[in-house]
C-alpha cells in the first residue's frame, strides 16, 4: 500500500518492539512506550486495536491512487468461546495469536492488520486490479488460515469471513469496515467456508433483523405480544380435543409482524427463550381460566423451537412454570418441529424423555417437511404427529398425495400416535382425511386462530356449528368438568 506507509507498517504486520531500556532512570520512557503501545495495539496479538485500525485505514484510503482497490476482510473466529471453555483464556488467546501470526505470514508487508474485540480480525490489503484476481487473492489468504486437512490435536480456527471492496462498495472507511462485518455475519449465518462478498441487500436485511431484535426486546417488556388459539377437532366425533397457541406481535409503528418473520430472528438470540416462556405462561394461565369457566378443553399446545430444546434448562423451566400454574401436566402438549431431530437426534430424544418424565405430551410439528425416518420416529417418545399442510392441500384432487397421506397415517397408527392434519381449508380435504382415518384436524375450515375471548365464544357455539361438518352431537361430549386428561 502506498502513502502513510510508515504509519501503516508501524501498526500492521510488525508491532514495534518495546526495547528494554537498560538505564533504570529511563523508566519514564519505558512507561511512555508501554502506554503508547497499549493505546494502539491489542496486547495479546500485537495487531492494531479497533481505534488505531480505523484511523490508519481512513488515512490510507485518503492517499490511494485512482484505479487502486482495497479489500477489507473481516474474519470472525467462531470457536473462540469453545476454546475458552475447554482451555481457558490462555488457550483462547493462543488460538488468537496463531491467527495473527498466520495472517502476518500470508499478507504483504504493507497490509493493515487489526483485531476488534476478542473474536474479529481485520485485514486491509491492496486488491490490485481487482476483478476476479483480487477476489481470488482474498480467498487464498483465508484458505491458508484454515487448512483443509484433517483436524489434528491442535485446534484449528473455525472462521466466517466477509469482504468489502473500496471504492466499488463504498468510498467511506467506516462503511467499508461495517460492510465487511455484515458480510462476515452473513457467512456465519449461512455457515459458509467461502469468503462472502458484501452485497447492498445485506445492509437492509441485517439492519431489519437488528431492528426487529431491538424492537422485540422492547415489545416483550411493553406487552406488545399476545397469543391466539386454534381448535384441534376430533375428525370422528367433532369433539374439540385442544387448542394450539400461536404467538402474535402487534408493533405500534410496524403493525402486525408474522411469526415467520420474527421467530427466526428470535432464534438467533436469547429472545427465543423469552418467547417460549411468555407463550407457555400465557397459555397455561388461559387454560386455567377456561377450566374455571367449565369449558371442556382436554389440552393446550404450545410451539417450542429447536433453539428452546437445545437449552439445557428447558425441561426445568417448563416444570417450574407448571408448578406455579397448577394444571395437569398431561394437559400440555409441546409442538416441536423436526429440525432438531434432524440435527441432533440424541439430544432431541433426551429432551423428549425429560419432558415426558414431567408428564407433558410431545407432538412433532410440520411432519414431512424435514424427513425423519421411520426408524428414528420409532424410538422417539412421541404422542402426536402433525402432518404438514403441504400434504393436505387439495388432497381430494390428487391421488398421489392421497396415497402418501394414507401411508403416513398408517405409519402413525402403527406407532400409536395421534395423527393431526394441519391446515384443513376445504370440505373435500376434511372428508378425505376423515376417510383415511386421520384422528384429528385443524384449519381455517373449522376456525382461524383467534384471541382467547373469541375462542371461548367458539367453544360455546361449536356444539351447534359442528353439525355443518357432518358431526353428530352427543350430549356429554362437552360436559367434562373438571377437565380430564387425555392419556
Ligand atoms: P405451526 O406451528 O405449524 O402453525 C400453523 C400455522 O398455520 C399457523 O401460522 C396458523 O395460523 C396457520 N394455519 C392454521 N390453519 C391454517 C389453514 O387452514 N390454512 C393456512 N394457510 N394456514 C393455517 P402462524 O401463526 O403464522 O405461525 C407460523 C409458524 O410460526 C408456526 O407454524 C410455528 O412454527 C411458528 N410459531 C407460531 N407461534 C409460535 C410460538 O409461540 N413459538 C414458536 N417457537 N413458534 C411459533
Ligand atoms: Mg404448531
Ligand atoms: Mg405446523
């Protein structure tokens, strides 16, 4: 890199050595040098610290010749925390030092190297005439950092890397750093081993994610969330078997934000645990209220994300909420998607067992969207299987889908699971599911998810309305007081 070179090299690949001053009277000079060092450098690696890096980069970009390009690479060290828990701070720092050394050895002398916080490493280097060659060079640097060879005893760094280019992505030093950081965040999110280049869309997407996260935190404190409930109906008798609770968020300025948008953001932070706790507490309190009103509702179901189950204390949390809201544990069903079973079967099975030990029922949600083999299913302590709506939609007009659903229902029956058809919208779909022996169903056809008071009204009107769907009304079906538990 041209220009400001003395300053850059001073702070870049080789931090200036502090010369031991033999003359003890020169200790003031030593103090001054140490102070100067600590103000500019990360003490563990000798790389420029955040502040010094930003200044040096801005100075360099100001001096750049027309036609020159600079690549700003942002490397996040992903396994730092793991190293820290395994080997303590010394081990984690040793890993960070190894990265710094490798970077020093692979980049040109005039590249600028920095460390931001504990886990982020930055490199600013000339990207030559850019085009493919420049981008290839960036990938080469990262490949040297994380050799693709079998892991040996020593820990290999696991990194997520993003890159932004000056001046094609931005002419601002601050934005260049920010954009490379966004690209690295994207690389970490999609678990990419390849360097991810910044794209303007990332800016708006990540800004939106961040906004949602901040707003969600506020919204949870300010009561912007509530639960809505949708009935699950016994397809043979018409009895309401239970209610599935679904979360809703009404933001004062952004309006109604659907769960499909905010749940994935919550899953990437601790917010998913607050959402689970909120959903569980609200739904159980509501179930108690319905019980006090004498409504026959055998069970309520709450959705739990894989991120909730991964947390070690999730069964304990469920138990402690249930202790404070006295409701028969068998009255609660947790709906879990297949994704965790897919990622970590052992953990999934263990959590299910822990939940079943409390007495809670467990359902597998959206069955069929991530295929869990029969052999896995056979060993899971499940109560219920919910067949995803994509198998139900238009089933009365599609013989292939019908055959598939028949097989799924037969398999479920063999496993002694309660089978629930999700998203029944049409009368034809209901008739087919009933005919093939699917025990229960839910969907807009019967009732959309509604707030608690509307659900209470639905329950009161249902004995009359159910005849519309060909259900016979048997007195006694709805007279269950106190609520009974379904085995
Ligand atoms: P899910 O658990 O599979 O819930 C079923 C979704 O289908 C709900 O969407 C429901 O409103 C919708 N639905 C019900 N009947 C019909 C129908 O007949 N037709 C159509 N087209 N849709 C129907 P919603 O409420 O938007 O939730 C979407 C997903 O978000 C849920 O899928 C669940 O995975 C997640 N979710 C919702 N609430 C929570 C929550 O409290 N916690 C967690 N972790 N996830 C939740
Ligand atoms: Mg569900
Ligand atoms: Mg579902």
